[in-house]
């Protein structure tokens, strides 16, 4: 690639970062690193009415957690500071006025109330899609229809106005998208968008084109929801005299609901029991808390693999990647045009895979606060043994504790339905026979426990299937968990014998 690769992720701080935003940031990062380029984080906060406190910090924290780093940006600085558009607003006006001077834009003095009245009138007559465009503008209050002296008087008087782009009539606007190929849109389908608002702020359309030009952005990789705006941006590059420096575009497919019907939303996550945000988010107005992958027990590597494969298909059909492998293998020409269905079970599989790769010590450190929050004191050595026994079954780190709580808390009662199914006539006597067997074992390790117990059962012609459920119930209070011999070894001889005696006593009394 001959020119320097410079890409940007440019979110608006209007709320938490959706998985789609994480994917856009990740693809920008992978593309930049693959080509030895720079990745920039720019905050596009031109719409101050939608600004949400804490959203910018949330975006930075989320991307840091998944391992997407930036060479320049709002939180790291760089040669094109500031990277927050609200702090750059003074520079945008000159470009809006340059467009007016060149005849490619105009002042519009129509009030919000007047525009709304027109829309309501059109709606009542059956036209629900009225737009301010190359046909309707001739009937509006703007510098194209008003006398020049009246326009001058309004500007000098400080009358409110916006600056709109003057879209040409019946012209084909063409752009080549890396993912979608040649895109052609007739200008009659594009309205005269506002470029500069009455509050002195640019709109997204003007600000992002100006900033991409000034920051020498080589490739714009963004979601397909921006594809309808691309023809307008092409015109802005042309009208500002920057057409030869226009970046290449790549519009990413949507992330769809698991059933493929529509865009993935927070409600889908709530309904199906998975997060759609990387970190937990608390709405500053309502106080509503939305779950996040980090707080739900997901590993960042799992989330990265999950979102990387939502639309991108590696050449070798590999599924698990380190970040370095993703950088090496990523290419925009392997990104699909069609939407990518979110696969909940595949997402869980990724997390289980990365959980199993963690060391017992690492997982113990994650789980220990959960154990201690329940008032249980536990040694690191015991906790690591529990982790080793449980982690193959766990989906999230917390599962190791919640599904293996019996390692730390002895049963104090037994489910009556369970006993009815498994604790038959003679089970109490059979269980009591096993206590001396366990007492006789000196090397209380799984292999020794198993060989000693099986030798006793074989000598006394007792079936293993008749005994193992009884021992498991006495030690754990249930029928799930690792092998009984592993459970007994982790509990230790003294605790195992105590649980067996206490359990038999409780059951006998009922």
C-alpha cells in the first residue's frame, strides 16, 4: 500500500459502546496495524443535545479492556489535537463559508417550527417523506430565494440560520467501496443536509469530512448505517477541492439478532441473556444498569474473537486467534456485505475456551473475592485445587465457585426428591460400611482413594453404581461435580469423614 495508512474510530458520546462499535474499532485497529499505519480515536460530539456524561470515558475504558489501542486520540494526544470535535468548532465555520462562496452551499433561515409545520402539512396530504432538497428549496426562506440585501440584513441582525449543502439536480454520484464495490446514487435522492447549525456547531457531515482531511485519514472503515451519507461526503470532498485526497471507504455489515431478523439491540441481549455492551453501563438519568461482558465474567480475548468473526471470514477458516494473529490475517476484502448473525452459543464457546487457558492461580485470584464475600475463609492452595477440578465445566469464572460451593460449605440438609430417588432401603447401612474404608486410607489422593474403595467393593461384591451416588450426596449434597475421588481428595480425609458421618446422621433422622 503506497500511501501511509491512517484510520480513525470516531464514536459519538451518546451512550454505551455497542458490540457493533467494538467491531468497528477493532477492524480499524487491525487494518492499521496490518499495514504499519496509525489508528486514531476521535470523539464526534457535535450534537451537544445528545451528549451523555460518562460516555466518552466508557468508550475509552471499553476499548482499552479489549486491547484496542490508539496511536493518537482524545486520551493520548497527538499532532492533530484536539481530537474532540466540540473543541475544534471554530475551524469548521471557514469551510462552511467557503462552500457558500463557491456556490455549493447556502444560508437557510427557516425556523424549526416552520419546518415542522411543513412536514405535518405534507404528512396530512399523504407525503410522509418531505425533504428540504433541490426541488423544495425554491419555496423556502434561504439565500437562494431571498434578495441579497435581505440576506445581508438578516445576517447582520443576527437572525438564526443554518448552512445547507446545495445538492445538484439529477447527477450520478459514484464511489467505490472496498467491501461493496461501485456504489451509484442519483443526487435527486439526496437532500440538502445541514452542514452548520444555528448553535455554531457543525453537523457530523461537515465535521467528519473536514477532520478526515486535516488528519490525513486514508481509509474510512465504518458501519453500513453511514452508507446513505457517503454520496454527500463524496460531494463535500469534491466541492472543497479535496477529491484527490478523499479516503477509501469500507462500510461494514450489520450485526444481526441471533435469528437474523433485524439489527442486534440491547433488548435482544436482555431477552436472551447475554450482554451487548463490553462493560457494565449505568444510565446517568434513569439509573438503569445494563450488563457488560467484563462484569458478566467474559475474557477480553473471547470478546475480541467473537466480534472479529462477525462479518470477517479468515482464509483458513480458523476460529481462535491471538491479537497478533488477527492483525496478520485480517483483510477488508474478506469482510462480507451481508449482515452477520450473532451466535450466542458460539460466544459462550469462545469464553469457555479462554477460561480453560487461564492458569489455576489466575482463576483463583478472580474467584477468591466471591468466596470471601460469602464470609468464607479459604487458602490459596485449596482454591487452586478447586479451580483445577472445576474449570473444565465452567463457562464463567464465577461458575467455579457457584457450582462448586460444596467444596467450601458442607451440606446441612438434603433434597427429599433426591433422597427418594437415590437413597434406597439399605443405603444408610451401606454408607456406614464405607467409613472404615476411608479411615484406612493413609495416602489420601484420588488414585489411592479409588483403588482402595474399588478393592473393598469388589471383595464384598458391591456394585460401584450402588455406592458412588451415596458418597457424592454425602460429600456435596447433590449429584453433580468432578469425580468423587477428586472431591474427597480436595476436601481431605478429616473433612470427608466428618461429612459422611454428619450426612448419615441427618438422613437417618428424617
